[in-house]
C-alpha cells in the first residue's frame, strides 16, 4: 500500500529528564491524564489522517512493542528496533528510511510533544510545496536555536548557553533565530544516502541544507508542550483539563 505521508514517532530516548518515571518504563509509556504519551501521539496522528506509523524503540523497547501489539489502532504500525544501539535522532531516521519507501513524505513527531497543530493539513501543504524539508518552528525562548535566512532557508544552529555555532557554510551576518518544535516533514528519500550510525538530525539537516531546501515553517498552535520533565507533565495536565 502507498501513503501520502508516513508518520515516525521518535520513542527510543532514555527519558532521563523524567527521573523516577522512566526507571521501569520508557518515556513513551509515561502517562498524561491516565493515558501513555505514545497513545496520545498515535491517536492524534490517526485523527490527522496518518495511516502508516513507524515507531523507533530502544529503552524498554519490548514494553512499547507489547503495548502496540495489545492495542488495535486504526493504522499500520511498524517498529524500527534500536535495542542493540541507540541511534540518536538522525541515526534513528536513517535506520528507519527503508520503512518509508511506500510514502511520498515523512512527518517526524517526538513522542514527548503534545500539541494541536493541524498536521494533516500541513502534510498536504508540504507535499504541494516542492520543498525538501519543513522544520516546524516557534518564536519562543530556549537555549538552542535554528538560524534561517530571510527566505526561511536553514543556515545554522546556535547554543546560547555556551556560545557555540554550527553553520551550513561560513558564518552569516543576518539571520532569524527560531526554536525547533520537535516536528518536521521531509521527502521520504531525503536521508537515504546517509550511513546508519548514531548521529543528530540537526547535523544532518545542516549538511543537507547546502544543496536542498530545508525550510522554517513557523507554527502558532493554541497549545504545544514538551513533556520531557515531570513539572512540564503537570502543566500540560492542568491545561488539558481546562479544555
């Protein structure tokens, strides 16, 4: 079967920022309002029209596999198994690339991101754009920022905490700083030529931006939460309970 867009959920991380919550389970199965983050993510993707989902696993990976197999989600779900070696964000995508071959594009969604972004609509817009990748970005405070030209093309990355920069070419005089949302779209074959090894997806995008259209796509959802810390889980729970 062919698909317009496959969704990949990054669920292999160690979840160390969640402390005791991930001592006996993966971050993906930590609960938000009585439901695992992974289930929130899968159900949201299905509601947005995604019918093929890839999930990478490492930390307590067998628990995620058992969870998926014990639920009957209305989507085809494939597992990209990294239990032998955690590949980081870029390596995980490269390893999973063969699973994207029946799709035109891929949406990558961090399992600890909860938002009301209309991902189905954005998927269709991306497919029609002709761009190679969209990095969904926000104008919010964070130490790590992506850097873009006036035409929204990726040109660099900055860590404000330590002053470190990474550039696509040489340093650039004027740029716009944007925060990465943990959501991005790309052509399904964009990472096919990279070696399967542990690597950062930001480093891969900086390399690809030399010859590809890697574009900032700003988003302004009603809500967006990064649930990497216990206190962020509580904030999200309180907000969602008001809806």
